[in-house]
């Protein structure tokens, strides 16, 4: 098969880790450095707490509580992991494309559900989104959606009249609208909300594979499939709204990639609209512009086609603005609300690097080698740049294992950069990381 037109001779495809790449010894060094980062974050967080300068995350660098436990999901999660490690790579090579997409999505749903059920149905699934800080707490009060949008910004800052709960105030109104919409459809309550987040979050696996194929590398998509299924961040996809955000973001990028590769104006416009929708789900997802730019660069897109993406995004922005919510106003107000809470007490000097340790646990150990090997890949660099920008902004101090899910889930997409003989080992390391974290830490999300 001829190499995709967007590749230069100096840049191997994701599925071609040939000569010129560092040896596996470099991968081991990368893994050791990431492990050292995680250990340093754990030790430093504990020492700061003992010194009377807490980092306000008892399981730092993760947000949760250190509490070894097991549950009904434990045997299922182990069985799913063993099955994917044993048969996943072979099936990914042999299955026809569409059945492979469906199988990958179903396996990812099973993996996420199994991990969530380690904490039991109520604690791990149905009760996650029903705490006083979550979106569902505000759903009963939304009786007039246009009025809610017009008054949304006025309730962001704490201390004003009827301030929103923490998560609603910290996000644009799109996130709340999702759960209001579910309630109006008769799918109210924490159980349905969690199921939707899990199913949509797992959809990111298929969307990422579609993106890789649209960029001209189906082989890379097939190699990535089992890595996407056993993504360690699945611990936080089930069940948090950020899992939903990850799924929507992946679908938006996939639409953009498909539209640019065919080319198809409707798909490009839909991709642009989807990226704008993401910005109304979470302020931080405006950083999706960086990986989206990487897709544009890889496809060597001519600017007239990009106009459709801009029009799609502009339509979403115009609609939300006309309905009464100005994104830029909300962004400046949320910065004030952010520092009214724990963020003002969480030390930036610690979290600016401990965030990366949490991200490493979410992305998994394979990400260390993938990042090292993917330094020439615009797509890998685009997602890495988005993470670094979010980190340096100071608006993500702690909880990044959840907040950065839409970025972390893309690193396994480059699993084909790993040497073929090593892939099953890396896949087992990914699954082992998820199982250890989920059974040693009682996560808060």
C-alpha cells in the first residue's frame, strides 16, 4: 500500500516503526522516568501534608482516597482484560472494518462498566452524578431553558444570588443541558446519566479509529483497537461527565478528519460544529483547536474547505450567544469561581508537575514510549501540546485524571509506534495500571 500523501520520507507512518526510531532501551528509560514522576508526586504530596501544607487531594496525585477494595466488577474486569490481551490483537487484524468498530466499542463499554462496578452499582455508577456538587442536583430547578441560558453567567460566581453547584458553575451550560435533556426524555436520575456517559465515552474508541483511517492509516487503527479498549482512563469514564466529553470530542475530530479526507463539506461543517459544542461542554476543550490543527496539517487541507468548519463552529456560537449565553463572559467569570474554591489553596508549584503524574496514570505506561516515539507525529504532538497548555494555565490543579480524559484517550491511538514484539506486554501494563488504580484508590469520580 502506498504511503499516505501527507507523509514526508523523514516521518514514518504510525504503523511503521522502522529504522531511525530509538531502541527499546529508550522505551524502558521513558517508562522509568514516568514511574519516577508518579512516585515523586505521591511522596511529595504526602510530605507536604505532614508538613502542614496539604495539596488537598488525599490520594495525590489522584483525587480520591487510598482504600484497597474489591467488588462485583472485579472478576469481570479481570476477565475482560485477559480476553482482550489474549485475543484482541489478532481479532483487530482479521475482522472486517465495520464489525471491528462495533466490537471495539462493545468491549470498551464492558471494560468501563466492569471497572465502575468494582465500587458497586450505587457507589460506582448510579450515585456518581447525584452528589450535591454535580449536574443532576441542578436539573430539577431548570424549568425554562432559555431563561436558564440568559441567567447562567449571573450564577457562576459564588456569593451571588443562587450560585450554581461546583460542577455546573465550572462548565458552560452545554453540560447541564445534556442532563436536562435526558430528564425531559424520561431518562432522569443517576443511573441513566451514568449509562449515557459510559456509552458515549466508550464511543471515543471507534471515533479515534475512524480518524486514523481517514488520515490514511487503517493499520494503525487496527493496532490501536485493543489499546483503546483497555485505556486506563476508563476508571474515570465510568462514570463522570468528562467521559461524555471525551466521546463527543473524539467524534468531532473524526468528523473533521473524514470530511477533509473525502472531501465532504457536510462532514467538515459537522466537525467544526462538534468542536464548538465541545467548547460549550467544558471551557478547557477550546484546546481541541491544537489537535484539530494537526489533522488539518496532516491532510494538507486547502483553505476553502476549512471555511465549512468555521461556518459550522460559528453557527453553534451564534446560536448559544443569541439564546443568552456569551462563552467569553462565562470564561472570565469561571476563573473567579475557580479560585473561590480549593484551587486557591492547592499549590501551583506542586500541581504543575503532579498533574502530569495523574495524566500518566490515566494514559497508562504505554504513553511514555508512545510520546517518546511520537515526537515527529503532528497528531501526537497536537494532543501533547493541548495537555501542556491546560497544565500551565493554572486552571487544572488536581483532578486532571478526569478533566484531561478527552486528551489522554488519544495517546493509545499511536500504539502502532510500539515495536510489534513488545505490544502485548504494553497492553498488559495498560490493563494492570487500570486494575491497580481502581482497586487501591476509591476514586471520587
